[in-house]
C-alpha cells in the first residue's frame, strides 16, 4: 500500500516494532512441517533453530505458525525424535 | 558578553563548547586541524562535557555523529577538502534520515594536484546532498552562525543537517576579536531537547530502512521539501539572533547595489575585499556594487533575484568549477534564478581563486570592468571567463 | 548466568517474523538469538546487506529493538557514535540507562569494505559488540566472492574454470585481526551450536570495551544447499575443523566446543553445490583438508575418524 508523504514519519523512521508481522510469509511455502505430538519431547530444538520465527510455545506445546512458516524444513531435519514431517502443501 | 581573540577554527570550537554538544567526532585535515585540537582540549580538561571520538577517517567521523545524532545527542564534526569528499556518501544519508548534524567546513581545494589552500570545490561537490549550507565572511560570523546552526537544525520544522563554510586559512587561521554571547544566552537561544524520533530502547524504532520504488520517492520528497521550507526558520533564527546579540547577517550582504551598473556576487571571505574595491571604484565614479551571498542551500532564489533585478549586469565569482558546464556552480544557480523569474539581466561567470590563488584588488577591478562592459553593451561576450590564471 | 539448555533462552521475540530472509537463512537464526540474549535494553546497528534489506523493507521492520542502518562500510563507526551519545547523555542525566550496542554486519561489510571502521572502533575500545555474520560471499548482490569466501568455493566472481579452482584465496582471520587490536573478548560461533553462541554473546556484552564475534552463517542459495540443511552444514563445519569454535579471552585462545573425532572435509564439501566442481579434484580437496588439519592442530581437535 503506497503511503502519502504526510503519512510517513520524518526520515521514513518506522515506529511500529516488528511491523513485518503484517507480511505473511507463509505463502512462500511448498512443504509444510507437521508435528506429531505423540512423538514430540518438547526439547525446544525446532523452536530455537527457526529463522523466522514461526514456531512458538503455545500451552506448553511447540506449535508451527503457518502464517509465517516458509517451509525451510530445518525443524524436521533437526528434530531428534523425527516428530516433524514435511508435507507438500495441498496434500 | 565578552570579546576574545579567536580564529575561525577556534571561534567554531568556542561556540560548540558553549552549545554543550554531547558528541564530537572528527579527523584532522589541514586547515581544519586547530578546530579539532581545540575541541579535544576542551573535552580533555572538562570545559566541554562531551565524548570526543578520535576516528580513523572522515567517513567514520560523519558516520559516528550520525549514530550519535540518531541516539538523540547534540553533535558536531568538521572537515575540509578530501575529507569532505570522503564524507560525500554519508552526507546524503544524514539528510535522508533528517538528522540535525552540524559540521564546520574549512573550505579547501580538492586534488589533483593536491593543494591545501582555499577555494570552494569541496563544498560545491556536496551541493545536492540535502544540507543547509552557510558561508561566512569572518570569524565573528562563523561563531554566530554556528550558534544559529543548532537552533535551525534542531527546529522541529527543519531537522536537517547544516554545514558552516569558512574559507581555509583565510578565515580558519586568522585571528580577530570575536564578541561572544554568555553561555546561558547561547543555550537559551538554542535549547537542547530530546526529539521524538530517536534510538531509545523504551521506544524501539527502525532508522534507515529500505525504500522500494513504492516508497522511496515520498521519503525523498519529504527531505527535499524540508530543505526548501527551512528558509523560513533560517530567516527567523537570524532575526532572533540579531535581537539578542545585535548581529544578524541575513541571506546576503548587499553593498552599493541600489544604483549599480554591475553587481559582483560572491561567497565567503572574498566579500570584504570586493567591498573595498567597490568603495575605491565608486570614488572614480564607477557604479559598481557587491553582493555577498550567505546561504547557498536552500538557495534563496526569489530574494536574490529581487536584489539583482535592477542592475544592468551581474558578474558571478565562482571559487569552484563545474568542468564541462556552461559556468561554475554559483553562476548556474544565479542564471537559472534570474531567468526563472523573468529577469533578463545579462550574467557572466568568472572563475578565480582556485587552489588558493590570491584574488587581489586588481583582479576584482578586472572583474568589475568586465561587468561594466557587459552592462554598457547589454550583452555577454564570454559567458565564462577566468581571472588570475596565467595563459 | 550461563545458558545450559535451550529453555534458558528468552521466550520473548525481538525479531520477526514476516521478514524476507531466504528459507533456512542462518542470519535469521543469528538475529533471533542475539536479540534474545541481549534483551530489551539494546540498540542494533546494521550494515548494508542481506539482513538489512530483508528486515527493513519499508514499512515493514522485523525489529523489536531500536535499529539503525546507515551504510555498508561504517557500521562500527555508527555504533561508536551511538555508544558515545549514550555515554554522554547518561553522564548528563538526559537518559538513565546505557544500552547494549550491537553491530550486525556481513562478511563483506566486515572483512572487506568495513574493515577500516571496524579497526577504528576496536582500537579505540569503544564498548560495542561487533558481530560478523559470515555467509562467505556477497550474497545480497548475488553471490560474489569476498575475502571471507573459503578456498575452492564457487561464487559468481570466483567461477571455477580451466585456469581456476574457484576461490583462489582462503578466509581472512577476522578473530585474529580483532585480537591484534587488543580486544578483551573475541570468539567464533555458528548456528548449529546455539548455546555455545548464546554464552559467548553474553560474555561479550559483559566485557568492557570493544568485543568481536565471527559467526558462520549458512546461506542456502549461495552455498547451494538444501534449505533444511543449514544447521547440518553448520555442524559439519565444526566437526571437520573447518570452523573451530573458540573464544579469545585477554589474548588466551580457548576451544569451547571440543571435537575428539574429526570428520574429513569431504563430508562438509559434498553437501554444498558451491564445492561440487571439486569432487573430481582430489588435489584441491587435499588443500582444504590440509587447512582443516592446521586448524584442528591449533584448536586441539582430534584425529579424523570415519
């Protein structure tokens, strides 16, 4: 969305922290990580390695936020108990 | 108020001390060195409560004051010649980020050949960087404008960087009695206040992001308009300064221009020499006048055109060149201004004084005679001429 | 307090999501970790590069901390200015807290164009933490070689050819350069070893003066690796001794992650398209192995065992 000059802060300073959250990078994804909670040991590895971040701790469970997950697959590759599977979008 | 013997360099340093600048960062270069020396001395002995960053280059000098200014500090840097060219990249960013940085420029020629003496080539190469650009004629004026510069740069309607030009050696190293304001007067005139947009962990903001084609133009437009609109603040700041100190400088100093057949327009310290020649030529019955321009950016086109509209010819003295162009940088501004306001005074350009070549009274007389010839013939034979070069 | 498990890391996010870094980008992991360890009272200075363009795409900023980008080669100088401003303003009572000042700059912005301003800041001892995220080439402009590109690697300006093995030079020793300036703390890190990195970031922030970290950061398009393999490749860099993890405290080199049984460099090279042309050139691979052997000896990594 274009902005008028008057809608811009002086020096195009951005004053809203993490305003990037309005960009839903989940649309980049080809494969999506699916967590099998019967295997998950909540070790935090997937969470710690996520470059987005698109994995958050929700009700004591590490949960993928598909609005942002770009589908890199690091979480699945690094999961020590193979609880995460990469599934092609639409399948 | 007290009167102290100061050079251009130490006059600026003295003003910076009184302005309670928080961060000074500078790299030594002739002829600016004594200014940096004085400032580091003030910091070392506690007269100025500031951080002095002894950087490894001018590029870092300007970069570090940008960082400090973005964090909300009052900052100062200074340089000259090659150092200013090295800062070139960062100058545009200072204006784009709307940071009220103040910089002293000891105007000096640029290489090659390497030359440490005065002309205006260094600052003219920064012409389009978006800074407010003043020229001074004396140490007193350098001192006064420095104080004005902070009030202007930090004004909410401006928030732009300012450079203060004073001729290398001619002003930087010449001592003269300078009447100073009391410290409290200085800070009352140019009070420190924390800006709304600063780098502060309590209000996280992002400075210097990427402007895609969708947004860049608006950001740029904003900075362009800010410079244009700063003229009002500049005029008001000078008037207020005059009220408290008795000294104001205006946008230009006109001398015997009202009935002049020809007016010689100049920037910087040469103005005084020109007025001396005007006085003598007037005694011989020659109707010559002088105009010393004080503000180069924003260019006060309208005001200048008014001052030049009644004369029969204008001679512009450029102490810088724009190789391949029809004339020097000041000439281009003035010619464009006159024509844009439909004033058809013939204008010619003279480039002189490059690399510290002295501009003596005889040279100035030659310039006026050229101007008088243009006025009499109502036409310009040679748009660009050079005075003082051995051909 | 040292980080013992990943759960010691703050749950608060100061970075992203919604940024435009590539899938599997190492720099995204670094930015997240650095900000988590540094916390609220922090100002980030960023050099021009991947992170800058991908995280500050107006009007989207990925940053939850104060952030400034000025140019490519001057981030150390900008950081010195921010630090000086806060030193001065705290002293004068204009602000009350002196924040962490952290630079994030790529290998181009550090080892090449920014080396001069970095040297200035390190020599002056300005209290900043300078972190070089090293993805081993100019990735933002399309994978051109830098002085941090490893020997033999393909980049668009170090293409292998009849007369060239790819990159003809080895990596610049940035930690060595920092140490030569007399910094009190310098360290290497990489994304596979997050706790090692987190502890180093914290130590660096708590060390007075200038500190330096050289952070190997896998680049999935530039290294020609699968996006899921960033961590794996980063781990192999350590396990082959091509990227030993150590810190330098007051000039003393200390290995922080020990590798008693080393892997041959081929394990690292074969996962990456940028080294593919070396597969049938054992003489070139031998040179890379010799480089790893030298590092292994220096940092006490064990013998190769397959």
